[in-house]
C-alpha cells in the first residue's frame, strides 16, 4: 500500500514539474518577447489614461478588482491572437493573465485597460470615448460620468442601443461604490 502511495506521489510531482517547465517555456518563448509591445502600448496611452482622475480609477477598480482578466483579453486580441479555436484563445488568455500579474504593474494594467477598452463605434479607450459618452474630457469626468464609461466598457454594443439601460446600470454602479461595505 505504501509503495502505491509513493508511486502516486512521484507521478504527481513529475506532473507538476512538467507543468512548471511548460509555463516557464511559454513565458520565455511567447510572453516575454511581447513585453516591449506591451510597454509600447502603455507609452502610447494618453496622459489621462496613464494618470487617470481618481473618479475613473475608483470606478474601474470597483468594477474590476483584478484587471488581469480583462487586460489579458485585450492584449491577446491586440498582440497575440492568430485565429485558433475559442478554447485555445481562452487558454491563451488565462496564461497571459497569470504572466501579466508577474511582469506588468497594477498601474500599467490600469493604463492598458483604459487605453485598449473598446467603447463602441470607432471609439477605443476611455480618453477617446469620454467626450462622446460623458460630454467632457477624461480628466474632467464626474463620478456619474466615470460610471457611464466603465459601464460602456463592459459591453459597448449592448449599451449603445439602450441609453436607458446604460443610465440604470451606471447609476447602480455609483450606488454600489458609494455604499458603505
């Protein structure tokens, strides 16, 4: 019986070593070569996306406590997607999410989210969309306007066709952010 347990433990340990090696190779061969491209995207972001107002920062952080998932989705779409199956894309996004947290600061992840988020129509990024959605530049948005921007970033097509829904959902977001926890 103990021999069976030892054999099983060896198989599990061997499997873990293989997984760690595979992740390390993926990191070295696929992800790290894209880091200069990721840094370039951060550098191309507008000043307001690199240094967002507190209203925007607060709304985004509340709606997305971990930006790794949405940012990895946006980066895979921008830098790495080659048209494989949906399952392979989801695996790639999961890998990038984990590696993103290792190699990219939270502040740069916020910048990437603000700069790359599809905002409907030809708008991409919060700075470009703020005048259309909020009626003011990103640097001047109120709490309510920041909530509208964050809400649109979740699903631009849905909210583009339903201004009433956008108003209702963004008001609910403001109420949740402002409510004591």
